[in-house]
C-alpha cells in the first residue's frame, strides 16, 4: 500500500485510518474556544482523564462552571417546553438548516426566560377562559335538558288535574272514583311535603353506579331524571372530551340533600343552579348564550396570539437548540480534561487520525487568536501500546455495507475490513437466492424512489421499518442490480422465460411436438449465448437440471468465498508481521480446504467441460473409504487416483500442522525473551530493579502454555469441522433459489393463468389482484427478508470467521454533528 511505501494507492476501506494518540496543553483562557472549534471539526476523540473522579471532583465542577452547566440545563428545559407547546398546537420548528446563531448565550437565556413567562401567562389565561367556556356550555345544556324535564312535568300535571276534575263528577258509589279523593283535595298546602332538587352533569361511564349509590344512600327516597348529551362535552376540570348525561335529582329533607351533594362530589358531577320559573329559564339561557359567544371570541384571540408566539419561536428554535446543546457538550468535554499543577493550563488526550493533524492544529490556532490568548496550545504526539480506535472514512453509499460488518463486530485497528468485499459479495449472494429479473426490477424501482427522495426523506422522522429501508437504500439498489443479472442467467421473469439473447438451441423432433415432453428435444444450433436456455422451463428435466446446476454453483461460490477469507488471513498476518500465522495457520488451512473441497470444485468444472457422466458423490465418498480402488466409469482425468491419494495425505498432514507447531514456537519465543531479559543491563537503582522484576513476573503470568494449546486445539477442530459444515451451509443458495423459483411458478400458473383461462374480465381482475398481492407480500417482502438474512449469515459465519476478529472499538470523535437531544 502507498502508506507503506509501495506503488499502489491505498484502499481507504481495506485498512482503518492510522491513528495517533495526541496530547493538548491548552491555556485556560482559550480552553472553551478550543473545544468548541474541535467540536465543529469533529476529528478528535477525547479520553476521559477524570474517569476515576466523581462529577463533583472534576476540573470544571467549581461553582462558576457548575453554574454554566446548570444554566444550559435550564435553557434545555425551556426549549423542551417550547417543543411540547408547538407539538400541542400542531406546529413544527423550521426545517431550515440549524446554523449557529449570532446571539450570545447570556442574551439567549434572557430571551428564553421572557418567552417562557409569556407562554406560561398565555396558557394560564387560556386555561381559565377554556374552563369558564366549558362550564357555561354545561350550564346551557343543564338549562335546556332540565327545562324540558320541567315542561314535560307541567304538561303531565295539567293533564292529571283535568283527569281528577272529570272523575269528581262521578257518583260516590262508582268503582272508578278514588277512595281518598276528598281527603287529598282537602289537604292543606302547608302540610304537603316540599321537594328539593339538584341538577348537573355526570360522566356517562359512571351513570349506573351513580344511580345505584343514590338509591342506596337515600333508601329509595329520591327521584332521578336523566338524559344523555348527544355530543361529547369538554370537561372543565380535565379539559378532555367526555360523554356525559344531564340529571335532576329530587329529594326530601336536608339530610337527603347533604347525602346527594357528597355523592355528586365523589362521582365528579358538576352541579349547576336551575330556576323553577319558565321565564327565568328563558332569560338565563339567553344570558349564557351571549357570554358563550364573548368567551369564544376571547379564547380564539388568545389561541391566535399563542400561535404567533410559537411561530416566532419555531423560526429560530433549531438554532437556539443547537447553541444550547453545543455549549452543554463543550462543558461536559472540558470536565474530561485534567488541570495542570499551576492551574493555568488544561491537559487533554485523545485519538486523532494522522491525516487530520494539520486540521486540528489549525483549529487550535484559530481558537488561540480568537480568545486573545498570549500562549498557544501545545500539540504533541504520544507513543503508546494502547489499541487505537477503528475509523473508516465512508460515504452514503458505503456506510450501510460497513454497518452490516460492524453489526457482527468492529474491526480491530487496521485489521482487514470485510466491508470492501461485502459491497459486491453480499448483494451477489442475495441475488443468487433471489434471482428473477422481474422481481429485481421491482426492487430497483423501490430503491430508486428512496435514492431520488433521500434529501426530503432524510429530513423527516420515519418509522422504524421505513428508517431501516431508507438507511439501506443503496444496499437494496445493489441487491436489485445483481437480482436482475442473476435473473437473466436463470432466464426468469416472474417465472416466465424469454428468448432475449436469441433462439433456443433445441427444437422438437416433429412439427406437432407431441413427444417433446416424453422423448425430449434435439439440438439444432449452438448453445444459448447467455444464461439458461428457455426451453428447459416447462420440460420434464427442468427440475433435475436446475437442481444440479444451482447446487454445483453454490459449492463453487462457497469454496471461492472461503478461500478468499483464508487469503485475507494471510494479508492480516503479513501486515502485522506475524510469520507464525502465515506458516502455521494460513498454509495448512489453504491446503486442507482445497485438498477436499477445492478438489470437488475442480471436478465440477471438469465434468461441465467434458460432459462426463461421473458420479461426484461416489468419487468424494470413496476418496476417503477406498482411496486405492480404481475409479472405473467415474474417472474424469488421467492419474486421478494418485492425485486423490496425494490430496488426502495433504489434508491429513494439515491437521497436526495447524495444531502443534504454533503453541510450541510461541513457548520457545517466550522462553528466549525471558532469558534475554534475565541477562540484560543491570538496573541503576532498587526501584528500577523492582520494576524490571515486576515486568518479568507479569509477562510470565500472562503466558500460559496450556491455555494457548487448548485455544489452538479448539481453533483447529473448529476449522476442520467448519470446512465441512460451512461448505454444506452454502447449499442454502441452491435451496432458497429453488424455493423462490417454485413459489413464483405456483403464483403464476395457479393464480394468474388459472384466472386467464375463465375468459371472464371480472375473474381476471380478481386473479391479477391476488397475484399482485401474493407477489408483493410473499416474494418481494418475505423472500427478500429471508434471502437477506441468509446472505448475512454466510458473510458473518462462513466468510468472516476465516480471518476477522472484530474485537475493536469505533472511533467516536467529539463532534457537534453527532449531538442528539438529551432528556435531562
């Protein structure tokens, strides 16, 4: 690579960026500006030098800085309050880019305080007005409903009085006259019981319990009249829409009145006065209607004023929010720094990419100038054995593929990155299982829609599933391109073959083609130039032919990708200068894999080229059971038996080659290192002697031969068994491809063609709708997810376990671009 002095340009994704551990000695007067400019640059990951200290013991935990952090937290609370109010009012902040505003933090604090006080006052007034408005609406409903109760009662009483007057003329001995009529008529009005009543509204959900409790509390000595309100009513207390009923309770006596009042309070019933006289009722309804109209106009004016204030806030909300979050992040980062003994400088340590050192120094210089500091920041590189973070410079196309790899594990520092190959191999293996160029076109259209609208969709808040689809839009695009390519090879367009690249190489034996299915076809011209000949589809040999083809292709692709993984282990060992891994891992692994399955791949290619009828199952089984027997009709080339015996011997030798030498050589190297240090330079002091002995003891304790040998044995067994299981795992390419093709054929023949055969436009439309939904739901959604997950497994397990350790950690620089809202 170019960074190592070779002629070739570097591959930025193959190895992570070179990192330096840097130390910054920042004067106190320019510390804030320095951290702020580095946050805008976003290329320095700070180390927490106060990790062992509590929050109150940190550098910037003094009273002044604690006050600054508290101020930022308070302003964040006010901004969250504004956001909640805007959401409640149906407004949204301005979508223009959140640039850093010109306003200072002190001025912003004053402005936010004034706006919050104004909004709180507006909301308080609106709540009072809304409550008064809701109470008047309920009062009006009580006047209307209860008025109808009393009007109906008056009409019933008048009718009853007329009936009594009519019956008074009936003779004394008549059976129809009431027995106590004279006593009732002669009773004095002063001795008649006087009934009181209470009117109001109660929630409809509590109406049954309300009536039952009233009956039990008064022992039945009450009369309840109720009527449901047609529309939900705004409750004055909660402010929510509630279904209610209007009630009038008639009672007798002061004790009954007290009980009824308490029950109304318990059930949240709102009571309202009601005049008995009809004229007063009419007058009160008019007054209430007038007050309602006035209150409604006042409420509308208050809402308009509140919306104007919120709209003004919305124009600058993102800028203010960015300023507060950046200031809070700056102070939190300052608390990660340690202070010099002179208390005039702050010391920071962090990881910085090599290419960004000049940019970091420029940002520090600008901070020194802008803060009028007399002393500049000291920037120096530290040398350490600590593992640096992993940083790949990705773009919007490669980010999704890198995330697929990082979901398995972040690459170790400068370890070979599988993401380079994943860009091609992942969508290709997906397409092998999903191959249909009709379905591929559907995926392509969906991905292009996401790509062309990425600017608009990127600024919106999407759902979980839509967010994942949008993040992987370029992965879907690549999967669609490769699906179209593999679909053209399989010659399947929604399971229908086409003669795209010319006529078929086969023809019928006679003009009627009656025996084409039973006897077969004859070859009349050169082979079909690209992909599967369309004549295979629908023939009696279609399934055996495609099964054999796809199964052998799966093995070839699997062995090729596994070999690529082993080759990448060589590049890793060579890059990290580890010859033991080259000679005692890479070499025996490549020999073992290709002695067995590489040889099987070679036999597949020879059989395709020669047209031999050899049984490869028989060849591979008896290669182990009877390696010295003659192959007979299964012989594919001269000297095949000797080649098989040699390959079998190499495979057997490769197993102890992987197992034994590496642990023994590591132990030998460790013993030589200890012996060399034992006769090293004499220590200059007792302290140095103690340190040297301590280092020797610690290294001796860290090296455990038994642990290393067991680990190597596990690794060897895993590779030997994995070579078989991983090769078999690639047969999922054949299985899913076959399942996808068969499902597509079933939907086409049993739904679309069946509906077409009825010659009925109505049945054809229904059949097409069922076919479309089955294709979208099963083949374009479920099958896509299934093929995606299987391709993911092939990369994570079968490919990456050959060379990828994935035990690193991501480079996470201090950057204002990565700030998210914090719910403090």
